[in-house]
């Protein structure tokens, strides 16, 4: 005699809620028999179907895919299904490797923060840096957050906020020279796939801890250093956030870097017809 199982027994055996079993019945991949008082009775055929459903769900297949498979359940379709799953696994492995590289880089950046010398002007050579850029001014940090979200949407799988030193704002050259040290004309995220470029060259940079309001102290210091050492300011100012509210709620742990490209005052530099350093290609 064929053995039947009630819905409570199947639910306990497979750790599947009764609602899920009813849903499987509704979409046609389970067809329990009805007993007295319309109780659902599950047969051996339903048991193997549940085994297949559970395994395929664990592999990540949708209920629609499982339904199609169960309607044409052969060696050939099983092989095709497993090959599709193998492809999905390989894709997930690639995504995990990319995520691993991403997180390692962010950890490295945060470790590097601890080695930065705060408040000291440095001269360094930086290469061209591709970036995503929005040319829109703002005055409040809340406004910047909205703009940054727009930038992140350009490439959500590769762009990130936590543990990044790629996010920054542009302070126009004129504003910096007139002590409007938190007047911004745009925001950017440095990314190899960006369609804008921050020109490479010799840069004066300075990093400091704490609130960004200290721009009013450190940016004039950077400008004074340039004048005193025979450098001409050749770009807007780039304010890059190494550590901000997304990394630490402690303002004293925040790290901001100010940088701008410079040229020697006595150099006859050929003009390239570009008014800003961050431009569309």
C-alpha cells in the first residue's frame, strides 16, 4: 500500500513551512492527493520532487526554472541544468575574487592613513587619474552626500564609500585664493572607468585630522608654501576624503587631504586650452 504523509509531517521532515508547500502546489510543481476533509496527502512522487526542489533552490535556481525542469525531467535536461549552475558558480567566484581585491585595497588604504604625516606640505608627482565627475556646487555636507550617491550609481559594483580615498570635491582656484575654502564646484570619485580626467603632474599636498572646517587654516598654509617656494597654482584644489563619517563617527579620526597641481613660476608652459583640471575626454 502506498504511504501518504500529511502536510505537518512533510513540513517537519524537510524544514519547509506549510505556506511554502501550499505555494508549490499553487504553481503546479507539487500535486498532493486530497484525503478526507480535503487534507493534503503527499505521495512518494512528491517526496522526490521535494528533494529536487530543495537542492535546486540551494543552488540558486528560481521557482520558474525549477517548474520548467520538472515538466521535462530527463538526463539531458539534468545535464543542461547542472552546466548552467556550474556557469553561475564560476561567475560568483569571479565576483567574490573582485570583492576580495576591493576589500583588501580598502584595508590597505585605512592602514596607510596611520602613516600619513599630518599638517606637513609635501611635493609629489601624480599620474593622470580617471574619475566620475559631477560639476555641481554645494555648501553643505548633506548636499555632497546626494551628489556622491549619484556618482556611486554610475558603477555600483566597483565604486564604494567605506575605506576609500577616492572620493573628493573641487574647490575652484579663485575661491581658494579668496579664502572661500569650503566653496565647492563639483564632486568626483576616482575610478579607472571614469569619463573625466584629473591631470597628472607635480602636486603640493597636505593632510590633516579633524573637521573639514580646518580648510580655512590649512589651505592658506598650502598656498603660502607655494608662493614662498616659487610655485604657481596650476589647477583647482582637490579635497580628498581619506576618513570621513562613513568610516568613523569620531570627527577627530577624520582625515582630509588638500592637493593642487603646481608649476614653477619661471616656467613657460604651453597652454592646452583647458580651463579646469578635471575635464571630459
